[in-house]
């Protein structure tokens, strides 16, 4: 190798620095561990170092992704809520469409994500997340009832469905247990001002 004037001939060749290997599953593990911790302990009791340990990583790996515990918790819950998939209304029977919609939310939030949402609902830092969830539910209720005989008082009906979902989630996770399928069906009919069909005797 030729050197120009003034160049150091005692240069040693360095091997390329090895960067930190990216773990494609780490973010998912961290978010799952955060949701489990929120469901188990509530937001205030969550410790970031314990979540890092559960996900087999370090606190630094968490703070490289999120600026703080609250942002981390919000991101984890957003990820969990994104997995709740409301069904497309069939548009043939409004009561059945509402029953399928409410059932999708109750089933989708039957695990740790639902329990975590119940436990963080009152914290101001999570208010935008809760409002977004509620607006999404209202949107889907409107989609079930628009251009049907139940379109009148649509906002009130959406509020009743929203209250039904919150109460049932609370009862499932922190109370005596949620509604049975028959109880849920009766509640849907009441919201619509109908009488639930009676089982044959």
C-alpha cells in the first residue's frame, strides 16, 4: 500500500464495529409485558425495570422506544386495542348487528387488554386513548343503526351501548361477572325499545 507525504504508515486496520442487533420481537414482548402489568397492578404500581426483566431486555431498550412510562403504556394499549376487530354490519337485522358488535368488543377485551383499560380509565394521561376508543364504538353503533327504524335518538342509543360495554367489562374483570348471552341480547333489545323474543316453553 502506498502512502502519501505526511501520512502515518503505522495505521492498523480495524474491523467494522458491530452494531446492536435488532430484535424484531422485542417491541411486541415489551408491549405485552406492559399490558399484563397494567392488568395485574394498575398504572401507578407498574415498574419499568420489572417489565424489562419480563421481556428479557434492559430499561434502556424501553427508553429508546418511548420517552417515559406513560407513553409506553399508551403505545402498548393502542397495540392491544388495535386487535379488537368489530364486524361489518349485515344490515338485515339491527338487533343482531348490535349484538355482534357488542360481543366483538366484550370478547376482544376479555383478557388483559380489557382489564388494563378498566384500570387506567380514570387516569388523565390516558383520557385521549379512552376517548378514541369510545368514539370508535359510537361510530360502529351509528353504522349499525343508520338508515334503520332505530336511527331516531341515535346518540342516546350509542351512549347506552357504550355504557353497557363499560359496565360489562367492569363486571367481568373486577366485579361479579359479565352478562350471559341471553342477558346481553335482552339489553340490546331494551336499547332498541323492543321486547326480546321469548324462548319456547
